[in-house]
């Protein structure tokens, strides 16, 4: 009999080629490592896992939600321990609960939260690169926060997705978006920095990183708030900024 | 003409076999990377560097002090930029000043500060392992702080050094020692943790890691404060605890 569980998984994406198993390659992926651990725990290759979203190579997660289906009945607390013993230390299951067979981690999600961590210093620290991206430019935070406000609501994100990943609709709703300042405090080994925080009902491929890149360019004065606003529609315009690098991005929470 | 400079260097030790160049091996070291960068900047192999102390494989530094001697006169601000461009991103020069020829970064040091970062949770997060060690035991912080107080003053550290590294004296003075609590705050990707902080006039090889191991065992109730105190003398006793792993240790500051 197959049992279904809903896992919350945390990972540091640095060493992995993203969430999704890459068939026919030797590249390590989070799902590949998880399935391997599940096979050990369930003592069979007959294991399945489904993530709430594919994170790209180098992207991190604090709360990826994964439905797993394995032929094993086990208390969830023991399941967490058994899986973690078999995972590398940069992938951790932090919670497990039993799940209905019908639960679908992607389709059933009502909202997702992403964070993008960056500094704007000329130099960077020796400890930050895998966790916090350095964007070494003078940034007008007030303008960037105005851009965040513009993002809230329902928009067509035709200008903010990775070409080649066509979907049926580019319309998504952003519930919340802002920029937080994280002081260094006693975290001497890592720098004070900013978090671009965005919550929405769904995100297209590379959408958060493209939005971050555009918001950076608003902050640098390379594009105006008007240009930013008018790109939020179905008409294709020239790209507003870079795809921000993956190492600053965190999938933080998925709500159902 | 040879110029001398005093550099302050920060590094994440994870990928390196310690500070010191290993002659006859291919292992990457901080000094090896630094010398390579200096050779590019000074356009000659005739470069020398001397650190204030050798950090072991995997140990980090926030403020290693390094005297360099190169046949190049250059403003210190430009020197910092030129070296950093040629270093990997997990090694950063954060400050440079001109130095007398007589300056000796080891002998002239009046005190050094080390930090050891650890958590005591049953589980650990996916992001901490390279920066914060997990020591998954119930710890009595009050007792550990009492042990820190006992450490302050002049002691013979015969029981707290790595065998095979005999020196002329095992007596060192500890000026300050305590345990700080670092709250998570907005640093969601890393856990709240403790910092064992120690300042002294000098440290024997692996002394801080052996002290950390003993203080952990005080916290676990495996050794009493009396046993801890009586090990601080010239008489060899049984080892009081493990050598704490290198990944939690940071060389923070060197004072002259």
C-alpha cells in the first residue's frame, strides 16, 4: 500500500543543478538526493516525489513543499529522522505530515513567498557569495520600494518570464512585495543586506529574478517607475534589467 | 626596492587546507592563493607573505593579519582592489596599510580574538554546516559560562594543545572569555546559535578547539567545573573533551 506524506524541505542550492531530476545526466539535484534517501528508507526504488515548484540551479529553499508517495507506513517524526540521516547536510526535511492522495503541491498552492538577498556595496565579504548576492551600485531604495508597491495586484507578466517556457496564462497576482533591511547585528561573518520579498499566487520561470533585475535598474535610475509600470502588461517591451543571479534567491513558504 | 604592507584578510576556510602553503602538494591554501594574486599584481614571483597565525584546514578568518613584501610601490587603496580582483571570492583583503620592515605579525601581536559558533539542537539547518557547528546535546549554559570565567587569567595549557607541536612555554594569558547568544532575527537562512568568544595573548595549536570541546563537556555534565579547573596546570591529565570541528572557528582580530 502506498502512503502519501507532505514534507517541508530546506536546502542550500549551491551544489545542485536545481530541484528537478535531470534524466540522462549525472548532475546532482535536490529531488535526486531526496529520492535516493526515500529509497533507502522505504527499501525500494518505487518512490515518488513532487515539489511545489522547480527551483533553478543554485537557488535555495527554506520551505519547499514536497509530496512523497512510498510503500511505507511510519510515524511522521520517525520519517523525518530516517530521511535526514540519508540526506547530505545541505538538504534537510524540517517537517512531515500525512497527506491525502489527492493533494497536489503545485496546483493546490494558494500563494508562494520568495526572498532575494543582496548587498549594494563596492566590495563584498568572503562569506556571502553563496547566500547573498553583491550588486555593487548606488541604489535609490525609496524608488525601489515604489516599484514594489506598483507590483502589488494582478498583472500580466509577459515581460518577466524565461523564453521557451510558454504557459497558458501570464497573469499572476502579487499579494505583497517590499524590501527589508537586515542589520548585521552579531552576525559578523555575513554583511548587512537587503531582502526583496514577494508573495504571489504563482510565479513564472525566472520571474522573481527578472523582477529583481528590473527593480535594481529602477534603483540605479536606469529605468523610470513609469517604464517599470508600463512593462506590467501583455505588450512585449525591451527587457528592463538582468536576470538576477540564482544564489540570492530563496523559496521561503508555500501556502495551501 | 621591496615594499612592506600590513593586510587584514577575511576568508571562508571551507575549501582550503588552512592558511599555510603546503610545499609539495596540490592542496589549495589561503597563503597560496594570496601569493598567486600578489605575483600577478607585482608582476614577479618574488613575493612574500607572513600571517599572524596558521589557521587549520576549514577554519575561517574575519581579520587575519598578513605582512606582505613585494617589489612594488602602490597606494594601499589600489593595492586592496588589485589583490581582490585576483583572489577567489571566498578570500578578501579588507584593509591595507604600509608597514615597517621590522613589523612581525606573529611576534608583535599583543592579543588575538577567536570565536567559535555552535548550535545545540537535535537537528540542524541546511545552511549552517560550513559556518556554525551543530553540537546536538542539552547544554547547561550557566556552567559553561562559569568555565569561561575560570579560563580568564594566566594558565599553563599543557592539556590544551595538539601533540607534536611542542613550544618553549605552554603558559598563556586569557584576557576575556564568554558565551554570547546570537538570535536569528531576520537571518532566516541561518539558525540562532552561541558564540564562544576568547581573547588571549596567544594560543597553542588547536587550543581554542580543545577548550571548546572541554567547555561543551562541562555543559553536558560529563566533567565538573573542578575537573576543568584542575586541568589548567602543568600536570598532564586525561583529555577533557573532543577537538571541536574546524568549521565553527573564526580568527576574528589580532591586536598590536
